[in-house]
C-alpha cells in the first residue's frame, strides 16, 4: 500500500473521529444541557452515566482557562499540537502509526472546536464504580486521543527495528568472501 494512500486513510480516520465526536456532543447538548443544573445525568448502566460537564481546562482539568486570554491561549496551544501531529502524520509511511496519529488529530480537532465555539470542552462519559471514578468525565475526542497515544507508545516500545549485526555493512552489496 502506498504511503499517500495510508495518509489519505489517516485523514479520513481523523475526519470520522471529529464528526462522530461533534455529533455525540450535539446530542448531549440537546438532551443533557436542557436538564436543570445539578440534575444533568442520564443513567445508562450501573457503572456508566452521561453527565454534563464543562471542561475549561485540558487533560485532567489542568490549566483551567479562567479568562478569555487563557481560553485563547489553550486554543492556540492545542492548535499548535494538532498542527505538529498533522505534520508528523504526513511524514509517516506505515498505516498503524498513521492511524494512531489520526486518532490524536481527530480528537484534538474535536476539542479545539468545542473550546473555540463554547469556551469549554463538552465532557459527558462518566465511568464509575460506586463513588470510585478511574477517569474524570470524558468524551469521544478524549478517548481517541488516549487510544492514539497508547498505540504510539506501544509501537515505539514493542516494534523496534532489528539491531544491525553486520557492523553497518549491507550484505547485498558486499563482495563474497573467499
């Protein structure tokens, strides 16, 4: 498969993540934001709820933007990261790396769109075991970013190139020893 075909597939994956993320967020706005504040929860399973949350920060609620300047700084910072990921994606050749970067890019674009349009990111997925929550409330974009980063890390740790045992010499060009 050609590298450009892989990159096109990657861009389609990023677009799909973005569209699905935004569609689910629109559904959340229509169904959760209309519920009175304090009651904005829909129980789906005993361990999973839809819970309306406005995230004014970044991952794990860090770097909360408490001012318009902070909001636009977060938009600029995450935009720069998304641009870096896009350039990295366009330089990659292998589909697994491109797919992982696509998940990160699509998720980043979804959250950038929220922050740009709303001033906050819409989070809604609440996984819990009683009062214990292994994650903060998140969204599809966050999940895509996390999965993409985990794939990148796993591939970088587990799929190393074989070490060069020829001392740097290409055996195909070497003259036969006599």
